[in-house]
C-alpha cells in the first residue's frame, strides 16, 4: 500500500562508532521536501565488433548530494550551521510514516532559499552521501523529538 510523505522526519546523530550501531537520532527540523536517496547507475559499454548493436551492463549507482527544503527558522538554521562547522562525523536518518528508516553518513550545509512576493521564506540544506543511503533492517519510531531504531 502506498504511503504519503506526512509524518516523515529527518534525524541526526554524532557518529562515534559504526553507522549500524546508531540507534537514536535527534530530529533536525521539520522538512518540506527531500531529494532522491539513489540515482541512475552508470552504464558500461560491452559492445564488441561482432555485436549487431550496442550492449551494456550496469555500473556504479551515482548519487548527488541529498537536498532538503524547510521553512526558515533561525534556530534550525543555526543548529545546522553548528553541525556543519563541528568537524565531527554525523549519521542521518530519514524516517517514513510506515516506520522505514533510511540511514547514511554525510556532511551538511545550509543556505536561505530564493524568495518571492507573498511566500514563505525557506532554507535549503544539502547532505552529502559519505555512505550510500540504505533501508535499515530495523523499524523506526518518532516521539519527543527523537527517532529510535529497534529490531523489526
């Protein structure tokens, strides 16, 4: 069954051990949109002179930095800038309504988004993919500003 994007949360945790060992994340801020958690794989040409046409196999999957949009809230922006300037490694968790947590390691940066007449001021933040986002084998829950992962 399909799910909506409502009740989707983005959390972070300082990475002191392995990514798999992180079981609790603080919610960063309410998000309005998020970018793709994967990308189209490269294709590797395998065509030989005896082939009638082009042939290929799939190569590495590419992934651009993951872009998020949120309403401008000064405190949230300052929190992101503090994380970005800390020099520490961070784990990230994007939790969907159906308790599916996607986790990865990466760096973050933020900036105010472009504006227009009669519109909400927004900010954009971008998280790199230090590791490829993957669906955790654990289930996630959200309560009191935290995302917690536990055995399925």
